[in-house]
C-alpha cells in the first residue's frame, strides 16, 4: 500500500451532530461505506436516535474492550484514499481523511495542509493535525497533544468544550 498523509480535524462536542452530518455528506461514500457500523454512528451521533444494539456495535470499534469511551470507524471516502470518524473520550468528533502520497513528497503535505484548512472550516473544527499514516486518530485531548510523527498542527483543542 502506498504511503498516505492523514488529516485530522478536532470539532467541539457541542457541534458534533452538524459536523458529522456535513463530513459524511461531503466526504464519505455512505452508500458503500465499507463498514456497516457507519449507520449506527449516524443514528447515535448525528440523529441522536440509536437503535437497540447500536451502542454495542460502537463499543466493538474501541481500541480495546476495556476502553469503550472512544472509538474510530474507518470508511470509504468519496475522493480520497480513506476517511475516518472518531468520537473522543470527551465526546468530541475528530474527522479524518487520508491523501495518497506514493512519493512521500512535500507536495502531498502542502495539499494536505490546504485540505485540513478547508475541512476545518467546513465542519466548524477548532484544530487540525497532519501526520504520516502511522498517526492514528487521537481519541482524547492527551493523545492529540502528545501525537508523534506530526507533519503539521494548527488551532487549539482548548477552545472546544470542556473536559
């Protein structure tokens, strides 16, 4: 698999439903998402109307069975290498896109910086984080702050909701 640059945008918890609705509509192939649990994410975090069993489906997306306070779902993007949605332990959404970077070039990083700013504006984000594909989506404020292999960082997560 070719290298990618990951773009992550942190959104304040109080803007979660609108941000996720916009991100999914603009960037995710919701007809063929590649993970059927996306419907549970939409019902729970966009519409606020989870079905019985949705919380269990989302718990399966946690990194470990003991840590179900946050999750990330990886889905098919419309125009990029991939997309992901994280709900952090604080309840903040982190939306992400992956950009193909087969040559590991500065041009791809520059394109990712532009995409990050556009995505941040579109979803009402407060901060962006770019990294090589080894950068998993942060699942809480500490992971966001302590992220390694960061290629670019902007904005602040301190202005987005409370802990």
